[in-house]
C-alpha cells in the first residue's frame, strides 16, 4: 500500500507541474528540478493522506464502540429496582 500511494502521489505531482507548464505554454520540462520537487511533495502528501485515513477509521471505530456501549447502558442497563426511585409521573 505505501508503494502504490507513493507512486500515485509522485505521478500527481509530476502531472501537476507538466499541466502548469502546458497552461503557460512553456516547454514541458523547462525546469526539471520543479518536476522532482512536485513529485516529492505529491508522494509525501499521498502517504500522509493514507495515514490520516487509517487514523480516522480507528477513531471512528472507537466512537462507534463507545456509542454502542452507551446505548446498551441506556436501554438495557435499567433494572426494575432503579425505576422505583423515580417519580411516578416520569414513568407513564
């Protein structure tokens, strides 16, 4: 997975730089160091996006477990004995 994210990011960086040169009607490889810089930035951003997505999924799983536990306590954690302490108008 990291290799494919790196390759995709590098290609996006290269494509962005070439597209920028094409829009300005300059030669595609006018400054080769800009292409290398674009490929490096694209690769780093793609890898960071993959890491962020994995972290977001992990956080979502934790929140879903907490919500499920809260629902279990809310709906199934009430016993008959705890209801006897509530005011009667709240029970009906």
